[in-house]
């Protein structure tokens, strides 16, 4: 194919860097150099430009580069997640407006959860969780709510998949399956999950309380939905007493919406961690 214009080499290099970061999940400068053959100075300049434009961020824990949810905009309208966003977006907005706190809806996505819809809902919280953000299965409230209620065979597959490829707090749980089973039993008994305290503290988010419940019917778990609070305003006890019933009611409403539309969704495996 011939074109009337010479390709923009800087754009080509930037796209190559973005592609490597996206494929690797967590990429170091040396990883990008090995994959692209570009020199270190060029790679750093491209990465910093992508950070400035919001497509990449530097991970606060290990200094690697990861893509952000803004990359989802590049494929907006493509794939089953976009369809899910169309189905749930209006309901999520109504719920956030009613309760006055941020909320997220996520489905399993391989080795993590995938946030379909999110919204701040409150000027008190700047959570920076764009659609497409992928919370960890074992330390996030959304992941825990999903795993605790999903079928045992799927639970085992997820735990096997993330072993050796997750954050330190999750690895500790993977090495102590009795503790993990006790955690899941506690979540099922109380009806909700919260984010791991040590993980929140390490990320500097210890002031935020996240409470999540599963979206489930008699046959399967579709995903999870959560509310986020400022701990100084809403304790876990208050959240359980005043907000959990509302969140559970909303979860049932969202589940019914997904059940009605499931036949028209583009992927039968959309709600599976496979």
C-alpha cells in the first residue's frame, strides 16, 4: 500500500512503546528496549509523553510502566466490555446520584477484574479508577466479592492463574490457603468484601473504605459492584448498616438487567475469568 505522505517516525516509535507496555502489563525501560530496539533516551521520552497524555502511568510499587484505562478509549465501541458499559452505565449513574458516593462495576478479566463502569459521585474522593482499570482478585474488594461467591472450580482456576503474578499481599494469601478459605467464608457470611488493609496502606489509600458485593443469581456470578467511602465520614459499621442493603438491592437490579440482556451480548464467556 502506498501513501501520499511519509510516515511520522516519532508516532511509529510511540505506538511501538505503547504496544509493548500493553502486552507486558508491567514494563521496564529495558523490557521496551529489548522488544523495540530503540535507545534508552528515546524510550524514556516516549514513556514520559504517554504518561503526560494519560495513556501510561508509572507503577508506584515497582517503578514499572503500565497502561491506564484511557487506552480503552482507543477501542471504544469494540468488544463485549463496551456493550456492558452501554447496558449498565445509566443504572450506575442513577445509583451514584442516589447514594452520593463513588461506585464501580467490574467483571472477571483473566488474571484480574476489569472495571466496566466507574464514577466519582463525591467531591470527597479522588479515586482515579478509570473504566478499564484492573483490580487484583485477592486484595481488592471487587475481586474478593467475585471469588468468594463464584463456583469452586472457577475459584481454583483463578487462584492457579494468578499465583506468582500478583502483588505481595495476595501472594501471602496464596501461600496460606486455610487463611484464604476463612476469608472467603467470612465474606459469604457477612455478604460483602473489603479491600485488604495492608494493600490499601501501601498504596496510600488507607483513608478509603471499599465495600463490594457480587452480582449473582442461582446459576452464576456475573461480577461485582462496590461503593467507596471516606473512612472519617463512613466507618465499616455504618457502611454495613446504612449502605449495604442499598448496595445489595442495586446488585440484584443490575443482575436482572444483565440476565435480560445476556442473550444479546457478544460473548458467552463475558462473565468468566477464563
